């Protein structure tokens, strides 16, 4: 593209000004809105650590107090910002066949005061450790991907302790919610906002029971991870199937497996062996007011090529949907893993220094906005020059908001 550097810089400047204008109504005072804009500049800047002192130095402030006030002392609604992020991302990324990916990530912490912190398992560290857990919804379409929702998980040790809740400024009435319940609330918010998506993908911690029924009622297809001991049974199909996912997979024939790519990775196609069994055809109208016709309940099995490790997924899709489509949907879960890595390494997702409920949601929502801005810029640039990337732009410190 002729003049691509100048065009990209110009598009960056316009995009940054646009997102700052969008969030300005959240703040009752211009100086607070300006501080929020500088906070966003700091997240997008070149500093490796996005701490209050680092952001303050980049903004030319003598100390981190203005930055900290945005997360703590100020009065503004982080959920309103979450909705702004969603609507902004959808302007560029919306697609009726998009996949809403649900997953979680851990935030390692010292001490016991940070809201929701506890000794709990996080895949980020691969072990039980002292951390917070955030559950996220990532919107993944053919255009790109961006976070559109988030929630801080509160263990029962927190929700059963009124003093800890009050000390961390958790809103009154907030009770214990499982991770699947947090995921269901995100899906309901997306549906209520008329977010276009056709599928939901999630790991095994989210994959059974109420979440399945919710998605059937909402007319959404799904590929949801389940554990090896999850039971499946077929009916009305020529090939009878019954037993645990593990035992069913053990009885598959070599001809049942296909080697397919679930998407492009950093080293090329992500190839695995896959098997798909249709279990039953059901009338979607039994569950949903906006869907009719036969939909198929199925079992999808993934086998790692190198070591034969198996993973299992319960599926729900329009009858006739091929295995290639289901594999593609499951493969979209990689996008949220990539998003967590990018947001932590480049945008300071895990650099939040506040301890309160509001501080966590405000910090995370601002990072989501920065991520959505990058996704939007990348999408528009790729439409013009697909071979270009935005790696350099992530490391370029934007000019201050005029």
C-alpha cells in the first residue's frame, strides 16, 4: 500500500481519538476523562510494565495518583465501559457465524487482600497458587477477535465473609456464582445486546448441564469440552452409541478418524485427528422460539497426533453440519488463549495494582478497550494489505490526546 506508514499512523491517531471520545461520557469531569485517556495511552505504550508509576512517567505526571484514582477513587461505571467495548468491537468484527469463546485466566497475587484472591488452580501457572481468576468472553469472527465481557470469580471463602466483601467494595447482593454461571450471564448479556454469533465454544469446566440448555433455548450451536467420564447415548441413529466419552473413543475404528486442521497457528495448520459421532436429531423448536427444524446432538473427539492424548466435546448444531465446521468452531478457542497472552504481555492485563472489586473491573475493561482498538485497526489494515501486521504499532507510544 502506497504510503502505508503514514496511513497507519493516521488511522491509529483517528482510532485512539475515537475510543477516547466514546468513553468521555462515563466521567463527570473533564480532568478525570483526560486521566482515563492518559491511562489508555499508557496501556498502549512501549513500557514493558504497565504499573501506575510507569504509566504516570509516560504521561508526564509526577506520581501515580491520577492513574490510581481512575481505578479506585473515581466514580464511574465499569460495566458501562464493558458495553462500550463490546459495541465498538462489533462495528468492525460482527458476523452472524462468529463464535463466542468462554475461558478463564489467572492473575497471580501476593497476600490475601486483593478481591477474590485465594489458593486455587489456574492454567496460567499450571498449578494451585495464590491468584485471582477472571472469566472472559472473546468474540471470534472471520474478521478478527476481541474481548467483549469479563467477570471476576469470587470463591465461596469470599462470598461467605461479609467483612472481606465490604473491605474490597464488592457491590451489595453479590453472592457466590460458579464459573459456568458467570459464563451464562455473559451469554445472556450478549444475546440481550443483539450480538451476532452462531456458536459458543468453551473448555470442560463450562461444558455441561445448564449451559447446554441455555444455548439450545437461545438457538446457538456449541462445541463444549467435557471430561472423559461424561456419558453419551444415541437414539434414532443407525450406529448405536453408549457409555463414557473415553470408552466410546476406545471403540472407534481407524476409518472413523480424519486428520483436520482446526485453524492456523504460529507454526502453520494446527493438525489433529478427529472423530465425530451423531447421537440424535431433535427438533430445535422443542427448545427455542427462534429455531425450527432438526438439530443434531453429537460427540466430537480430538486425538493428538504425537502422543494420542484425547479430548472430548459435546456438540449441538443444525442437522447436516459437517465435522469440518465443528472442528473449526473448536479451533477458535485458540484465539482467546492468544488474546490472554497478548493482553498480558503487551497491554498490562495482569499489571493491576488495586485490591478492590471496582479496581479489577475498571482496569480489565480499559485493557479490553485497548485490545479492541488494536483488533479494529488490524482488521481495517488487513483489508487493504493482508500481508501487513501491526506488531510494530503495538510498541509505538501514541501521542497524547489533544
